[in-house]
């Protein structure tokens, strides 16, 4: 049946070619229902609150992680999902054990320092060495005095120090660790950038494998004091740690709504359920994953069934290196369903979206058509569109296999939560209820529109096209550093 009906009005003239007037007419009603359902009955905020209170952190492979997987599964079940499964995976992963760091001018009287190990630090490490100030910890700092760090412990600032040379590169903590190792450091102490005694974790490995030297984070205040001390005296440290590295078992949680007319074609919408273990991961990624859970609730409550199949996925293992999304994509390659995934929408710390984004420029018309309805329901939604591609979240394994990816463009983090990223202060009091509900509303609309539209023009790239796409988006170099560039040139 030809769906397009030509109606001559200003409103419908604005519609792009990819979305027919009939579709838009139907979506208006459905989006209005989504809007009302989310505003009246969203449980995103409440369930996240409950999970942070009853479970705590959601570290992959830990007892808490297992509880979180079960919490999500049971929640989806309670929303009426019957097509619901765990997707188990077993991988090498890292988790922290004990750590002590002591620093001082007198090797016989070192003072204990509050610190945390960075992920992928060695399983056991016991080093006593002199500490040297390596500034920002970028190549230039080492080139200036090549032997300075050899056999010693590098003290490095996580960001770019005020007063640094213009153009100093802001490198990832894992890259700074790799550089220190290369220049012969026996350990690295990373100074956090956030004020207030905050400690940060995250991986210190560029490859996801164990690193050869212990890497720890200290607070901004402690770290700056050590830098000051080093101007007039020698500092020594004793770092002792043990960690776990080995096979862990974890499970993604997958809830499916079969498509009405194109059940084989799939739109995947996901967010990582796991978190680091220093706090409860309320922001990273409670706000994203619990919004996706509530998008699933919204679809179930309204009995929505778009043309294509929708899969809601709670990924585990994101923080240790996208372990769950890699497992999902590996399984999809194996059962040959990868080519049926038409879009992947990822929600990682998304808060209060004002627009949408996609890896595919050509999706602008579709996304803006969807967004124009969202905007008509709430003018706070600005219906901006941005295209581009980045790394380091669960869309990455999909993107590397040619799947178009996208999502909603957030409004920064709520309550200035930035300094608590990966830190011991990522707690529920930072969460903003309105922002979460807005995410549920506008992202459910995006999801429905993509899954329901007559034609998705975004191309599923073949291998050669994927390579060109990644090069165009300047992702070749970081993928090569991570050992993930699978092409010869
Ligand atoms: Zn995250």
C-alpha cells in the first residue's frame, strides 16, 4: 500500500522525503501517548534510586554486578516482557583488591595517602622508589629529561596543568601510563583534576590487557602538595597492591519486541548497566541505563509494536573495555544477524536531551522529522541534529561492523556531576529526575520513529566502507593504538 498522501499545508510541506505524511500523522498520536505515559508514569528515577540503595555499585563480574543483572531482568519481566533473555559471556576482566600508598621525604617514615588503583594495574605489585614530577605526563615532559623517570615513580597530572605550553595535548590516563612505562617508570601516580579530595578510577591500559607497572590515582590536593614538596626535597613512595585478573562471568540483559512487518530487521537500543565500584555509578551509567529500562517500560505499557524489531539491551562490562557490547556483536556476527541490525542507539550518561545525533549524515531528515513532533509536544526540545562518530562506549563494536549508530544529544551532566566521573562521589543525589524523564520521552520517540519508518536510508557499511568511514572520522589512529584496527593499511 502506498502510504504517502499528499496534503498541501505548510506543516506537511516541511516534511522530508524519507518520512511520509501518513507516517508523521500516525506518529503524532503515538508520540503524544509516549509523552503522556513517560510524564505520568516514568519509573526511571525511582528504579535507579532503588537499585543504588539496595545493590550499590554494579561492577561487572562481582556479586553486585550479578544482582544488577537480575534486577534489570526482573524489572523488565514485571513490565510484561516475555521475550526476555540473559546473554552470558565469559571474558578476562580486572577488579581491585587491596592497595596501600605511602609517601614522604624520609623512607623510614612514609605517610599513608588516600588513593585508588587504576584498572588493569598488576595483580601484585610492591614497589619502593623515589617519586619524580613528570608534569602533564606527555612525551614532551620526558623528552626534556630522558633519564629522569627511569627506575622511579612518575607523578603526573591527569589533565593539562595551568600554565602549560599552548597546544599541550590532553591525553587519556591510559596513554599517559603507556608513555611513563615506555620511558622506564616503575610506577605512576596520577593526580586527579577535580577538587575536594575526589578519587577517580578507570582503566590505565590502552589495550585492555594488564599493564606492567602499578598505576594509582591521588586527589588533586594531595598531588599538588607532592609537586610543591618536590621543588625543595626528594620524595619517596611505597606502593603495595593486589588485584584480580582472570575469567569472569557476566550477562547482558536483552528484551525484545518483534517487529510488525519487518521482524528480521532490528533496531538495538542500549546502555551500560555496569559501573565502577568506588560509588554507585548513579550518573555513569545509571541515568542512561535506567532511562533505557524505562523506554522499554513505556513501549510495553503502550503495547507499541513498530514495523521493525526493537531490542532493549543492558550491556555489562563497558567500563572494563566494552566487554558486553563486544559479546553481543560477536554473537550477531556468528548467527549472521549483524546485517539485520539497521541502527544502534546508545545511551551513556545521556541527560535531558535537546536533540538527536547519528553517525550518518543522511539520517538528518528522518531524525529531524521525528524531532519536529517531539518539539511540537515540548518546545524545550530544540530538535538539534549532529552527525559524527567517536569511540569508548557500547556503540563502538557496532560501528566497527558497519552499523549506523546514534542517540540523543544530552544537555551536559546534571548538578555539575562532571568531577564525579569514575569517582568516589558518583552517587544518586546527583541525579535529576526531570532530565531522566525527558530522556525517556524524547528517546522513546526517536526509537519508535526509526523502528517504524518505511525506509531507513542509513547504509549498513561493508568492510571497505567501514574503513573509509572510520578514516574520515579520524578514528584510525586511536583504533591502531588500541590494537583494534583490523585493516592492513
Ligand atoms: Zn559510561
